[in-house]
C-alpha cells in the first residue's frame, strides 16, 4: 500500500537501441489519474497548510497562522510520541517473531502450503473487521473473559492507557506478523545451502548457524521488512479509529488520527494540512535512515523481497 | 500488504526450491524455537477467527450462558437474518461497484503505462513518468486526504461512489506499474520485435503478446488492488456521508454500533462480510497458479 520505501530510481537496463516512440501516449491515462489524485493533492496539502479553511466555506490564505496553530498545540508532540511508541514497540515485537517463524516455514516441508494459506487469512480482513472482532473478544463484560470465567481476562482492556496500547500492539502483530514471516521465509530460501554444509563440517551448532549464517544473509530483508513496518506504522488509521478512537483520553491518538480529528472533526483544515506535511516528512526521513542503515543506498529496498 | 505479490512466488523461486531439497531437515533440527512459535502463532491467528464464526451461530441468550469456545448446540441463522435485514446487500453491492470500478481501470491503465515504459525505454518523458510513479509509492493516502476531499467537493462528486473510485484508482497505480513493469521487462525483446516486423501495431502487441505473457502478474496485481480497495476505510469515511453510499467496512462499523451488545449479530456481520473475500481468495489462488503455468509453459 503506502507502506513502501521509495526505491531509488535506478530505472531500467539501458538498451543500446532506443525504444519505440509510438507508445508514450499509452502512459497518459495512468499519468493523468495519478497527477490529479496523487501529485496535485501532495502540492495541494502544502498550499493548504498556509491557509485557513473550515472544510465547507471559503479558503483564505493566512500565511503561517495554521503552522503556528499546529505547532503550538501540545497534542502534536504527544501524537508524535504515541506514533513512535507504536512504531518502536510493534517493531520490537514483530521482528524477532517474524524471523523465527519465517525460518521455520522455510525449512518446514509438510503442510507448508496449508500453513501458508492459514497465515494469510489476517491479511484478507479489513482493519475495521479485525478491530471489531477483537473489541468484542476482549469486552470485559461480554467477551471471552466472562465466557470462560477467567478473571484476568476480564480487565477493562481499552479503558486503561497501558492496556489499550498493549491491545493495539497485539492486534497490529496479529495482522502483520504472518506477512513479514512470509517475507523472511522467501529470504531464507535464497541462502545457498553450501554455507550450511561448510559450517557443519567446521562443527557449527544450529544456534551458531542461525547467528552466523542465517541472520547476516537476510540482512537486507530485515531492512526491507523493517522499512515496511516502520513506514507502515505511520499510517495506522482504520485500526485505531475503530478500536479506541485515540482513547482512552489521548493515549493511542497517533499522528494520522490527530490529523483526521483536527481536520474533519474540529474543521481546522489548515493546521491538519500542516500535520499531514509532518507525516510525509517523518515517513521520508525514516525511509532514508533505514536505507542508509542497509548500506546499499543506491539499490532498491524492494530487492530483498 | 504487498504479500500477494511475494507469496505467489515467482517462477524463479520455485525452481530454486526444487534444486535444494536437502536443506529442510537441517534447518528444522536447529529451529525448534521457531517451530513451536510457528504453531503457537497459528493458534493465535485461528482462535479469534474460530470464535467469531461459532459466535455468529449462537442465539443471544445462548451466547451469555455457554462457554465462549464451545460450538453452539443448536446453531441458528437468525443473526445472519438480522444482518441481512439491515441493508447489508446494498453495502455489499456498493463495495462491489467501488472495487470493480476502481480495480479494473487501475490495472488496465497501469498495464498500458508499464508497457509504454518498457517499450519506450530511453524516452525522456517516459523516464520522467516512471520516476514520478516511483516517488508516488512514498505518498501515504492519509497525508493527502484533505486536498482529495477538496477536489471531490469541487468536482461535485461528494457523497457518491465515484468519489471513492477515482482516488482509489490513482493510489493503485504506482505499485501496479512497478510490478507490471518488472514483469514485462522479462519478456524477451525479440518477441516484441518479431511481432513488430509482422506489421503489428504497438496496441496490438500490447494486447496480443504482452497481455497473455504477463497474465500471472496481472492476476496478482488485480487481487492485491482489489483487496486494498475492498477493505478501504478512509476514503468512504471522508468522501461519503449518507448511509446509502456506505461500503462494507464503514457499514460494518456503523452496524456494530447499532447492535450494541448483541455480540452474535456483530459476529455474523463480520463473518458475512468477510466470507466473500476468503472465497475469492481461495478461487484466485488456483487461478493464480494456472496463470503461472499458462504464462510460462510456452
């Protein structure tokens, strides 16, 4: 979706002979659609951040008023904090589990296709359906805690800031770990068998093999998967909107939700546009940082997939 | 959610698997942690799904009395009737219109653009267009939703299905072009050239050569975009207002609000709206595989 790092535009192989010239028009429909609803809005959001608009009436240019308004609001640093909190914790939870399951799936022969099909199911569901399912499941009065008579499950999961954050991270993991595990599965299968055979002759244990061969060999995949996780976490909206609507209080109000509330609830489109710009910048910055970490700045991040 | 694309497995990956049958055992031996985690995670994935399905067949009275994980002794379809009585068919049709109306044009124009980019390599304009699509991958929908809202109002499309369709097409384009471009690039250049020699137009080459050869990628891209658009929430939320224009995810949220603590009805609405995707996925997977062999058996 939007969770992709911008791959470096290395373009295609350069053919000695130039291509056909009668084909350019075929790119026009896609170009026009993308200009109208992708690129123009990107420029538009920048322009709107220098205006005052309530979403219905006239748009008034107002210089830096909206930016001042957005930056002075203490909700902005708070929502940034919440965003990074979700990002970091969900990365810490998802990455090790995804790698381990991926390695397992790569090696596992029997039922593997069957397993992969089941792992896929969470990816088919809408975030709205997933949120509603879990919301019902953990309901303190009518959920499984009551149904099974297990008292520690009967907590007000979405009523306390810490617990609500925990539930959110859990649902994110539920939804995306299978996906990342499948990415790692693909990567592990690409590792040359000879490496394992050679290390076995040298007397390496399984654990040693994992840390000295498997992990270094899937380094670029880790970067790719992390980029998708990190940049993707910036855009969690449906999930939070349906699950907690940012609550309790503002404990789970991440940046995208803060923007929505400011723009479409409080009718402050100018400051909301400023937040949108911050969202884009944070995303680009993180993608760049992760790309540098990969140490392959000139190549596509999609390569590891 | 680029999964479908990766998990379908490119033909290269499949041959690689076949070449190394011996590695499995070795890895399995060392990886008992991953192994147990794999099964534990499978249980974690399955439990909520199992719960939502069995709950949807319980009566409300029965739900509060029985163990949560026990299947109902007298399954009932009343909850599904309740959901159907709440206009779910209309929302379902809305979602079908939006998904088809956005996915089909998006894939067709992306395919044309990808073909142009591959065939017209060296053309300055096409290089610029290609770079623009690559940049487009980095634009999150959330960040540009306010200007999209403004554009839709100005086009007098607010509160219509077309309002959801148009931006959905635009946001499906970058990734579709990227995937299709990589696929078309793998078609031997000589095939294009020989067809050109035979007097075929580029338009003819596009549909009679590139189209059948890239069918697996087209199926993948179609499924991926279809899923993303079917499950889309933000665009319907922001760009529509009246209940008649709701698509499934938005309708689901409103319905469950209405059902309150009638958990079996909530479960039925989640199950009913999810079922078509799971069925389509099951069908699509098979077609995906036959697509692979059809495309490369030649």
